[in-house]
C-alpha cells in the first residue's frame, strides 16, 4: 500500500505548523479474525467427525456449529500443501513442487517461495491485521535457518509478526528444535518434568491471541496454528496412548469397514459410495502372525492417542477463541491434514522413521517388539504400518505422497463463522482445494488480491473464493479443474472427471521407476463414483486421452516439469548453503548451536577430521565438544569421566563408541578425531576407522561399522552442547562442556 501523504503544514516553527500523523492501515469494517488450523498426516477416515475411530470431540463440536466440507483437497505432501495454503497458488507455482529436504535447483522445486507469491500473512498484515504463526513451518528451507539467514523466507519475513515453532517436516515433541521469531530457543522444562511441544505451542498461541485483543480489541488477527501432529514421530503422552489399549485388536480390515459404515450414516460420503477394493500391497489382518498383530495394534493405539491428544489441545485453543469479545466474528478454517494418512513407516512400522527416509525400508520386528512399552515416549520416534494409513484414508485408494488418488489428496475441512454461517452442522460437497482458502479469506475481509507487494508484481491467484458456499448449500462449484502432482504421481480433475497415474511407492525411498511412459492411467467419473472405485479407462479410451492432454496443458501452465521420482537420492543433492559449496575447511567457536544439518559441514560418505582446542580445569571437565543429530542418528565427540569419546549412532540400532585409553590432561590441549572412510568416491553409508589423538599422540582407535548416508534427521549441529535429544545414551542433554572451547575445526577430505 502506498505511503499516505502528509496532510498537515510545515512552518518555520511548530507555532506556524499543523501536525498530521500518518494513518495506519485498517481493514474494512467487519473484517473477521481469521484462524487457520492445519493438522499433519491425518487421513479422511481417522477423526470421529468424519466417521473415523479416533474420538475428536473438539472437532465434532466445531463442526456442529459450522460446516463440514467433504470434497476438499490438498497436494498429497506436507510442504507443498502449506505453500499452497499460505500463497493461494499451486505448489509448483510457488516454488514448492516437493519438500525442502529433497529440493533441487529448478524454479518449481527449489523450495524458495518467490516474492511474487505474497502470503496471507503479508496481505493481511499490510491491511491492518495482527499476524502470528505457531507450530510447523515447512516453508523455510532449513539451509536458511542459521544465524546468517537470509530471513526473508522465515515466517517473520513472510508477513507474520510473530513465530513460535519449528522449521522442517517434523520435530521431536519432547525435544523440539524451537525458534521464536528467528532466534533458537530451548524448552523451559524437560520431558521428565512433563514437557510436550503440543501443549507448549497451544499455550503460546492462546497467550498471543489474548494479549493481542487486550491491547487492541478492535484490531482483527490472523492466527495460523499448525501442530506437528499427527506427523511422525507419533509421540503422545503415555496416558493418552493408554486410553486406546485393545481398541484396535480387530485390525485394519475391521476398522475400515466400521469407518465406512459411520461415514455413510454421518453423510460425509454420499449414498451409493463404494468402499474401494483391497490393493495387492495391503495384507489381510487375519493373515498376520500373533506377534505382528500385537505389535501393529500397539502402533495404532499410539497414533490414536496422539491424534486424540491433539484434538484436546486444539479444543483448548477453540475454547479461548469462544471467550473473545468478538468470538462470533472469528472465521475458523480447520483443515484436518495436509495430505492423506502416511504409510512412510513401512510394512513393519518403525521406532526410528529417519532410517526409512535414508532408504532402509526393512525394519526388525523383534527389535520393535522389545520397545513397545516405550512407544511414543522420549526414547522412540515411531511411525505405524502401511495398512493403518490405507484404512485411515477410508473409503479411498492409496495414501500420502500419492497425489494421483484421493487417498493422498482428499482431506476433511471444517469451517466455523457464527456471524455468517447459519446452517450449523451443514455439509458442503463442492470440490475445493487449498489454493482456494486465501481468496476466500480475502473476500470475507472485503479485501482485493494485491497486484503488487513491496514493489514486486504478483502472480495472479490460482485459487478462487468459495465464500458462496457458506450461506448456500447448493452454491455451484467455483473450482471445476485442478491438477495434482507429487513425486511423479499425477492426476487431473475436470468437471467431475478424474484421470490418475500412480508412479512411486511412499514406503520405498530407495525406489525410482524412472520410466514415466510405462505408467498406467486410470479414469473415474466422480459425479457418480465418489471414492474412485470404478476405473473407466478401458471403456472410454478417448475420454482418457483427452484428460491426459489436459494434464499436460495444466502441467505446462503451472510449471510442473521436470518430473523427478528419486527418493533418498535427492537427499544427497547439494543445497545452496550459506557457505561456499566447495568448502572443506570449517572453523566454529563455542556457542554455535542449533545449526541445521544442511547448513553444517557434511561429514557423510567421506573421510574427515575434527580438531578442537579445549581447556580442562584442574578438577576436570566433561561434556560435548561437538555433536550432530540425536536419538534417531548422529555423532558426538565429548569428554566423559575425563576421557575423550567419539560416539556414532546408526539409527539407534548400531552404536560405535571409541574411548581414549588415558584422560585428557588438565590445562590446554588439542584433541582430534580422524575418520578414515572405508568407501570409495560415490559409495554411501560405508563404515570407517576412528582414531583419537590428544596433543598429537594417538590415544584410541576403533571401527564404525556403518554410517548414515543421507540425513541424520530432524535435529541439529552444535558446539559445546548436544541440544535436543541425545546422540549417545550415556548422558543427559544438553551435556554442556564444563571446560573451555577455543575453536573446533572440521576438515573434509
């Protein structure tokens, strides 16, 4: 918005002058408060509000006072869905064709949201709203999350006055990687003292909202509330997990059948809908062993506890909204999942899902069974089995990542706005998409989409407002065409028709088919077939040909190409880190903590040395010299009981620890860890030999049997402390070094 002109007069002194304060922007009369709630990895058939097995009374209550949208769509994956939501543009059009961790150097896949797609935060802020973002932020590339930024793609650079949450796809709920605005902060309590991030972020959001209204009750706010739940790691408080003991012993087949019956009774699937057939990759529950059934049921109990606990916390936020003086003029848009339920835990599930993202799909069931009592607690990072996700997306085919099918892209949405919505408890079947949310909010606030923001010409909105449906259940669809693409899984919707090409497998990060011409396209008439149960491709080849041509047209229009089906391989793609990408010599000082993995020296798959100048007091010292990662995987160089220790954690399954034969002496010393990698250039995940030195004298040596090839996971790199969860299980974090650290030098060979 242009700067307002000065309306007063300037004389030689104030006596001959007339003041005029610049007018602050104010939204149009009656503009509502806006609350966007976005859950993570929740399928269409998981909450009780949409027929699922997990009681969600808070969501039920909100739906009873508002509307349930039964044909709302996401992109099928986290970060792209979030980019679409906050920009009102298709995910490729906003640089977010896939996830930041898998980013590549193409405009649609670099995960750098362009300034030409200003966010809902910027637009509402510049028009007089207070704006805040709590929870998950998967739209700031983690390589830009260090102290050198840049900060223009952080929430505070994207139009949000305040941010409290984490950057990346997920975080440990007991040891979150937390930022307040652009500063790393640590939880004020430990897991043993009852800390949980879901409760923490809810408290922060309620506090901000109340404070905002206390200071300026007339000023509307935008509150974007994005829990990490129910994304892995599935980590509910134990008492919530235990509420569901025995509830899923009948298995996923029974759960799916019961969910479908409830969906029909509730009207969230239309009469005549068919339950889609079992795919060949989904095992019948009665074909499993007793051990499998016991382990798998425990994982679903754990997930259900996590989702129910999340509903409880969101309910606290909604109760606080209801207590506001202008509660009736608060528009709540509650999107239940940024994609379908996730199958990324593989067929046996996992207590360490980072291992799967590195391409190790097979898990050891006996190892998992031994940790069932710890499931969901601070020592595990669990994800349930493939078929629970399939059942969680009832009545549809497929799961998260599979953008070709509704199991990946159709999510529940509930909208409440007491001042405008009169059809309390109503159902809306119009086809809508995430990109339509921002235009809807702008129309509700009587604001136009901007043509220019901060001097940058804006791309037109790809979304269209569906505000007309709030007051008219029979309102015509505003969206008659929409493409979908994630990980080369592709689909096109047009006037009720939908053509799909499934390409990759979400639980196979090491698998890349590579030949897109071999994909089999399917054809569905959603006007008659809500669940995509009857493939018409063989009967209607001309219609299918027309739809495939339409997909190519939309793909060109919205910059979908080039398609890329590589999974774990893309984790290895170099990212544009703040330092020189060819740099091999790094010097860090004490206090350098919470550095994102992609901004830290990449010691994987190569020989390297870590050299540190330290000082040990006369009465001794202990603690971390340098650490990266956490309970999922990582490494740490530290002093324990006076001796130098190097610990390598391979997915909490294979741990190597080399300890010096003699203590580090008092006074100043130079300690060194030399890692000689066993693999040749291009080989990944091989082991190596560690040699420890104190003052250039060898004091220890030993093998590391295998190493992490791609990512250590969701935690960070730091000097002088192990922030977050511990890499080694022999100390409690942060295990700060009690001596002095001059510098830590890392050399890559």
